[in-house]
C-alpha cells in the first residue's frame, strides 16, 4: 500500500468514525443521563463531557471504533445502520465499563490526556460507575422491541464473561515470572480481552441486518481477528508510542511490567536479549533508563518484528472470515477501512 492509499483509507475511516459519533452520541448521552446523579457525574467525566466539578467539557468520548463496527457490519450485510444504533450504544457502554475497571486494576492515572475517573473520584465510585454502565448496556438491548433483542443481549453477556476471563488472565500473568507465560497463553488472553468485544460488535451488527447464524459467526470471526491485530498494534504503541498521541508516559506498559504480546514474544525467543529483558522484568524498572533498555531488548529479541508480522497475518485471517459473510468485499468497504485504520496507527 502506498502512503497516498494509506492516507486515503485513514481519511475514510476518520470520516466514518465522525459519522458514527454523530449518530451514536445523542443516544449515548441520553442513556448516560438516565443514570442516578452521583454515578452520572463520574460517567460524564469519564466520557469527556464534563470536568471534575461538573462543568461542561469539550473532550471526546473516544474514537468510537466499536460502535462504528456495529453500524458498518449492518451496512455491509444490507441492513439499515439506523436500526443498530441502540446496539452500537450498548457496545460502547460495555467497552467503557472495561476501561473504568481496567484503569483501577492497572492503577493508570491518565486516559485521553486527563486524569482517570478513579484518580479523580476514588476507586469505589469508578468501579460502581463501570458496573452501572454495563447494566445500562444490557437494559438498552432488553428494552429493544426488535425480535433479535434477546439474541443480541445474550451475545453481549457471553462476550463480557469472556472479557472478564481475559482480564483475569492478564492480571494473573503479572504474578508469574518472566519465563512462566507462554505465547499461546498470551494470544488466548488477548483474544478474550480485546478480540471478543470487536467480534461481538460485528456480530451484533450482523444480527440487526437480519442474516443467518452462519453469517453472524463469520462476522464475529472477522472482528475477533481484527481485534487481535488491534491489540498487537496497541501493545507496540504501549512500548514505543508517542506520549503526545497516547496520553500516557513513554514505555508505560514496560514500567508496569505488563506481559504484553511483543514482550512475551521477546521473552520466549531464546536470545541473549530475552535474558536481558527477563532480568529487567524481575527488577523494579522504575527509571527511564531501565524502561529504555527494556524496550531495546524487546526490539533486539524480535518482539517488535514478530508483533508487526502477526498483526498482518491476523488481518488476513479477518478478511477471510469477512469474505464468508460478504462474498463481494466491495460491499464491506467501511469495515475494511476501519480494520485498516486500527492496525495502521503510528507506532
């Protein structure tokens, strides 16, 4: 792909995400506004709509990738995206439930270039707001009069259970030594933690397009593989991303001793750099120099190259799944543009 092609695709995806926000945000805001006052305040802050003191803020509520996938999947299968807006809002609420809880678990103090909700309101309020968002997501689907509503609700519930299992595995990895986590385990964790919700987003879009279960499953497969590619790139950004773009300190994942995919690939490479990295991971790694040496060791052990190659492979698998549901891929241009966008971010 040429630089011009990539830029065109990036612009196309950016326009799709902006259009998704225009469709979804009013419904998302209305849903959040239905929460009880103290919980609503935390949620409004988390989404960037209010400052900590409750005054209006002009911050964005995130990139809207998951709701965009819901609407794009419906469109690719011949449905009307407007019929799936409620499902798109439910997916965005479920996603933000995970963000609120992840920030607490990871002790992350910044997200989207501002203090995280727990850092402002305290851990109990952030956790409770996340719980309420998840319940709100399920209520939106349960109250939908369409015939697919029960299947959509069941899919989202099953997905959230898988997400929780992925998060639990991620936490458990942190308690294990640098040489005690296999690459297969790490891939399974990432598939559950990230791939499951992107797969669910695409599957919900398919349900609201009225297609058969085989096509719904194929769309789920597309989202899962694209989600794993997304996670691989996200892990690279977590090590080498620009803080001005990420809103987090440089090498944040390394400083936190996260066993992300590039790190585990490096640790299991059997190279001298892998041994260096393992030694660093057994230490405190709380200085900029140590973090920099760890990033260099991941690179020299092949973790960076492996993640980039694996991301491309997962995207190829994603397109294969998509072609089973949408044989003429020209009808799935929006989905492909979104998938390319999330796997070609600068890192």
